[in-house]
C-alpha cells in the first residue's frame, strides 16, 4: 500500500475516533451526566488513562452508564491498537515513497484536522453535526421527548444533588403547593431551587407550585428522585 493510501487510512481513523468521542459524550450526557464531566470521562476511557475515584461513582451508580463505560473502553482499546498500527504502516511507507508522494500524503491528515477544526470553531456547523449525533444517540438509548428527565449533578454521602426537568406533570403534583406534596417528610427529598421557563432559578418556597417546563434542583436519594418525579435518567438540553 503506497503512502497516499496509508495517509488516507490514518486520517480516516482519526476522524472516526473523533466522531466516536463526540457520540459517546452525547450518550453519557443523555443518561444524566453534565456535558463537561461526560466528555472528560469519555476521553479518559477511550485513551485508557482512567478517571477519578469520586467521579467514577457517577458511572457505577447506573446500569446503563456502566454498560456504556464498558463499550467505550472496548472501542478505546480497538482504536488505540488501530491507530498505532496505522502510524507504523505510514512510517514504513515513507521509506518506499518518492518525495512528491510524501508531500501529497501529508496534506491528507492536514485536511482531516482542518475538518475537525471547522466543526469545533464554527457554532452553526458544530450544531448541525451535534444534531445528527444526538438523533443517533436517541435511537440507541430510546429517549422519549415527553419524559421527565434527571441530570445528576453531584454526590454528597449517599445522597445526590440532581436537576429534574418536568416535561410532563405527575398527577400528584398538579396544582399542589410544595408544602402539601410531602416531598420532604415522606420521601426525604429537599427541593432547593426551581427555574421557571424563561426565568432565573430561585429558592423554592412553601407556596411553590410545579408547572410543565420547570427545572427543579433537588437533594435526596437518586433512585427516589427518579421514582417520585416519574423521571428517566436522561438529560434534556435547554
């Protein structure tokens, strides 16, 4: 295989690796992790560098995230071996290639990195690309648009801080003030903040009434939060 084919194959592998990184970031994001943490962990898993003990709890606490983590590690292992093999083939082909072929071959990976740069640099193009990946991710996890969603923010001891997005209203909370829901007394869930559509987050009061579209920051048992709000471990973008 000549240097041009080797360079083209190496560049294609790099592009696929980047796309896989973005796709798995979106998948972990959908299952309830903030995007920044999801991206950091995906890069850690794909490169085999590991991740911090504290943030590993975010993965181990959920069956789907554990499955995704295993798949991500397998992809990472395969791609690491493939990239190393492709790089060695490129290096060996350099000795057998003429100078003009080498110059043209160098342009191929440069073009690949230019494509990645364009997607990262221009918001509209990035949004278009992310939109395609989100549709693929939705098909993989089977996300429902009208389901209430939970984003896990952090752990404190055995309890969690999470943000619930109400895409549909549970009947037990419809037109009921917070003081009468029994959330704190019956389930141990503390409602900390509530963000009405188009407004800034404010502390929840006794007279607060939930409405569709609210984003509610709560503290308590993560499994209980999901159960009480009839929420799936998904993330709904703003």
